């Protein structure tokens, strides 16, 4: 059966050609760990999980690498402003390393709750500084870099096809405001290595390099780490649509300049999640909805997974609480129907499986696959058919049914301990720690309401 995927580089669906049983070299851009990830971020990770599950369902293996950006991502994707993690550390009165590990752990916990398969390997930018310096040295030998007062930059004018992933007119673009006028040679040039400011306090995260003490730019980490673990040419590289114009464009430029080979055969991107017509953003309290927020509202994170399955990954996903309620209702109906399903496969299932696979192989058409899944339930398909589909849907049906059959436990000593630790953190005005403890308690199935008499704990 033919698997077709939309390749951003070719702007068309293309047949994915590898022999069955082959290992797909898959790289997905992971989080910048300076804050909790919101459900808009997880829309992209859910798309990537569906892609990986589709590859597995088609008989491929996957070597999946995901980066953890724990240094170098500036407040503007175009090299403007301060390091996001360093800024978060200053606000929280913690080290940059403490901040990064806190939010990395929270991210991995959220992935489990959303039933997202873990990558083959997580790779941290701070663990691969030598690899990044080595790649910059290669670019230096090939005369692609130059030095300014604040760092080492990639000269995009040296690459004939710069911007092929997202062609645009660069007329009128201005050089980055952080670099003095006349230093940045071209408006699209980007930082490979940033120098530590001699007038500022010593950074938590800085390293010696042939060009001076500093830290890597954001883009270089993905090229260095993906090529270390997957080779010069990847099979598929994924991310959010916001990565196309700058981050992924710059990854291609530096990687192909260094190797002279195509960096990735396929580029795939998920569209934004929106709420009230706006892109979800961490900077907006109104739209910064976390996995913990779902718990606080009485939802299971798998309700959000179901909601995401209903919209094609290349179309914007509109988030709303009423839509999430509908998703929850549908998901619970599956759990209610599951115990009544026939144990043995039915004749109709051969045809249904073929239709399901055709739908998902048509550029991950999850909404059509979901409709075929429901068709099977309504027509009396077996438990085995439902579980086969769930390898792709990832709704964790069998375990969720088992969990639903259990009686709610009493408040455990562990939760009481966490609640006491949170109260201590609040007394000490350690709001970051208090928030982290609230997240843990929420994940254990309880909401907290702070009252004048103390915190009120309620089972969700």
C-alpha cells in the first residue's frame, strides 16, 4: 500500500519510498525548556506521534531523535533579545540548568499523559557543544562564516538556494537590531555562536570556543545533533509551521553548506492551534492552556488527543472548551462500547482495515481514519479491530477501560506531602516551585482551590 506524505520542500504529496522493514531516520524539533509547554505546542507533537505510528503500522522501524533546547534560543527566532532560558532563570532566582531540567521533566511527563511515544533518544543542546563547534569549524573552512562584535554569523549570500524551503522576497528586510549597522552583511544572516557580554555577569551556560567565550545559536544545535545520530541526510524532519521561515530554513542552509548533500528528503509541518482566532502563545495568559489546565477543568489529556485527531495536521486546529467536551463525550463512548465488542474478528474487518490504512496513508488523514474506526464500532467489529486502530489513534483504550473500572482511591500520603511542600513554597514566595507542585498534584487527579482557611483538595 502506498504511503503519501506532504513534503513542504516540494509543496506537494509525495510517495514515501523505503523498503518495508527499513529504519526511517526521523528528527523532530523538541521544546525550548524555559516554561511549561501549552496544548498548542502539543498539537505539533501529536502530529509527529501520528506520523511515527503510521510508519510503524506500515512495517517500517523508526530511529527518532528529538532535541531539548536548553541553551541558545533567543527571545526572537531571528537572533534578537536575550536567551529565553537565562531570562527565565533570572526571574525565578534559579540557575539556567535548574530551570531547564524542571521544564524538561514537565515536558516528558506531559508526553506520557498524552500517550505520545518517546523518541529513540532525547538529545540536549548543552551535551553537544563540541559537535556544534565542530560543525561551525567546517563552515569556517568552507568560508561561510564571518565575525561581528557579538558573534559568529552564517553568510546566507554564499548559498545560491538559501530559503528554498520558504521562498520569500528579502527586499526591505533590515539587519538584526542587536548587531550594529554595517556588521551584519545580509538581512537573512543568522548567528552560529554568540559571544558572552564582557560587561554582564558570568552566564550559567557559556563555553570556550575558537572564536571566544559564549554559547551556540539556536539553529546550529539541530543540524549538529541530527547529523551526529542520523547521518548527513535524514528521511523526515518535522516541526511546527512557525519553524519553516527561519529555523528550518537556516538548518538547511548550514547543513547543506557543510556537507554538500540534501539535509532531509521530507519536511513536514503542523499548522497552528488557535483559540478565539489567535495563535496560542506562552506570553498570553488567556491562551496559554497547559496539560495541567485540562486536569483543572476536569478533562483527561486524551480528550485533547481525540480533539486533535479530528482535524488534519496541515489545517489550523481551533481549540474551545465546548469542542473539548464533545471530544470527551466521544472518547468515553468508545470506552463504554469496548467491553461489549465481539472477541473474535468479524468478516467486515478486512475491508475496514484496508480503508483505515488508505486514509492514514493519504498524508495522515486522521479525521477520515477516525470515521472508519467509528464505522467499525457501529457495525460490530471486534475488540481486536479497535485495538489495531488504536495503535495509530493512541487513545490507550484498553488501559483507560481498566482505569475506569477502578474505584477512586483515597487521598494518598504522597499527595498530602506534596500539598504541604506547596504551602511551604507559597509561604516562602517561591512561586515557581509552588506552581510545579500544583502541576504534580493535578496530574495525580486532584485540583487545588486556595481559600483563607487553607488549600482545598478535590478529586477531579
